[in-house]
C-alpha cells in the first residue's frame, strides 16, 4: 500500500515527532511510504531515519504555483492509496491541487492545533 504524508514543515515539533514514530512503526514490506514537506523547513529530517523518501517543495507564499505544480506531479507519479494531510494547510494545498481525487485522505490535527 502506498502512503503519502503531506506535512507543512518538518521542524522539531509535535507533528514531526508523531510522523517519525509512525514511520518507524510501519512495516516496510507492507507499505511504500513517502513524505512531502510543503515548506522549506526540513531541519528535523534526521528524525525520520534513512527509509522514507522525502520531497521538499519549498513553498514560500500562500499561492506558490511552482510548489503546487510539484505536488501535483508527485501525486500523479507516486499514485498513493492514502494521503495523510497533517493540518489545515496540508488539506488546503491538497484540495487546490487535486480536489481529493488522488486517493483517500484525512486530516490530522495535533494536540496543539486550534
């Protein structure tokens, strides 16, 4: 099963730590896991370990068309079965790019999100 995690930033935060724990707990022989970081911050990439493929889109503005185009290309090339969107920003960008057509997707709200 192919799973894409879409996260706004990969910094030292609770969401990043939760994602790292989830990546470590999934069996590699069952799951093809990739991570897409919307922004430029990938300072905590070391928490994920060597296994998952990480794509950093480098989004800097609300409507960064280059980053949205990269996300669209990733969705169509990887073709995930499940997209896990970490927070409202990830859900918005996913809806802008694909309108939920790429697969099943859900929003994750961490304990610190309003």
